[in-house]
C-alpha cells in the first residue's frame, strides 16, 4: 500500500517546476475533453442511424414479399398465410407504379402506392404521419369516379394544393394508336397530407386505395407484393423470418428484409462511425503524450527520493508502481470526468433539442442523440488503456535509477 501513499503524496506535492503540475492538469483536461467529445459524437451517430432507420421503416415495412414474375394475383390468401408465421405482427398488400401528377399550378413525378387502409395499420406508419385528413378517407365505393389521394407535405406544397383540391394522374403507358401513345389521365381529389420527416419521401410518394390504383393501371385484382412487419425483438433478425415465409409460400416467392435493402447505407454509417472514433480519439492520445512528459519530469525531479527509497530496500517493481499509479489516477480522473460530462451534455441535447436541422437536408428536425452503453464502455476502456500505456516508459525509467550514481 505504500506505493499508493507515495503516489498520492507526489500528486499533491508542490513541484519546484510549477509547469509540471500544469501539464498534469492539462493531461486530465485533455482526457476529459476527448472522452466527452467521443461520447457525444458517437451518441449523435447512433441517434442519426436509429432515426434514419425509424424513418425508413415508417415508409417501408420490415420485410417485402414478392413473387417471381412481378405480380401476386391471390394476394388476400397470401397475406393470410403470411400472418400464420411466427413473429409476424402484420401484413398488407401494395401496388406500386411511377407516374406524373399535375395540378393547375404545377406538375411533378410521383411514386404512386396503392394500399389497403385496414391492413396497413401497424405495418406502415402512414396513419401516424397524417397531418391533415385520415388514411381511412382512401376507402370509397367502387363506383366512385373521383378517387381520393394522399400526398406528402413537400409535394402538396410544390403543387400548391390542399385537402379538397383536385389533381390529375398522368400515365404515359396508355394504349397505342396510329397517332401514337395516348396517355391515361385520372382526376383525383386530395383527401389528406402526410409528413414522414424525410424530404425525399414527402416530395415523391402519394397513396391511393389499392382498387383505385388497379383501376388506373387496368391491372386487374393483383398486387405487386406484401409488406410484412415482425416483432421488435427479432427486428435485427428479420432475414430469418423472411426465410420462414418463403419456406411456407414456396420457391416462387422471395423475401427482402429491411437490412438487405439498405445494406450500403448502414454500412457507410458504420464505417463513418469508426473513422470518427479514431479521429476524436487522437485528443486522448495527445493527452497521453502530456502524461509521458509530466511523469518523466517528475522522475527527473524526484531522482534523489527514488535513490533513497531504493537504498532503503524498495524494489524496482515498487518504484515502477509508484509512477504507474500516478498515471492511473490521472487517467481515471480524466475518464470519469469525461464520461460524466459527456453523458450530461447528451442529456441536455436530448431533452431540450435546441440544435435544429434543416428538414430538406436531414431526415430529422433536431440533432438526434442516442447513448449506447456499449459505446460508453468502449470509450472509457480505450481512454484508460491509452493513458496506462503512456505511463509504462516513465515508470520503467524511474525503476532504472541507480542510487550510487544519484547520491554520489
């Protein structure tokens, strides 16, 4: 225990060269700032990744089941069979096409999705994203000549329309005549507006009742696929649920999970997170170099004390422990203060959300924060390992002091 006693005495002692104490304080401050910055940066990356995942899963389901050949003619029966698979919580058919949408004041390209409002609840987040109208407004009598349509908030703004206004769907894939292709035109009434939080979706996607889209495309009673959701606990294993669905339906079906459909995007986020960790960790490395400088100067100042201790029988191992403990205290202090400061700053950013982001650039309105315990643990352990590594050489240098040479 005397090694710890002497280590604390050296830490509290007033050094002849006052800048030694200053360097020690700078080392603690450097470690604190490095750990705090790492925690905040990785929390933002984790929050951004999770926020983007939630936004994507709000528009797209966890699994998309399709049939080779492009269409599913018995989609109601197929949906019922999918619902019998373990861990499946919801399934709804969809129809998909790209077309043009125009109003009296403009026009734009649109991704038109036919949905079933009843089975879509709990599968896609459209009901919760509605800011005007309701998804149930899409349900109309089959003989209704003007179907309802739901637009994204950015698209509605671009077309200068609001609920109750009429728009026209224009498809270039009309019948071929001697005069050329006659485009198909369908007048629709805007019944609602949604906001997903992602400008790309809000400016390109429109929803209609699936029979209305079938009528517009003249495709018959078919669907392009079935959207499926799974239990939250198996969300990261959605591919396994997809394989069970394919095994049930047969080899003519394929299942794509949300991870495989967005693999490149999330792989890029993971790589950026690792790169940012390495860059910010250099702050801790600089602080570790300060620890080396401070301890070497302490060893030089305390050479006579070390020589006296060794002449009294103190082993080189104990001398090494004394200075190793000093570096350990500096490292632990800086790491503890950094963890507390980082978690505190994350809590402030998460609670008050005073940093706003432009919604037309980022998929969320405020700076996202999500602290992962594993990230904090890795950061703390990394900081401690770096600072301990920095104490090895000065401690070894102290243990090599020869009493005969110093006291002669």
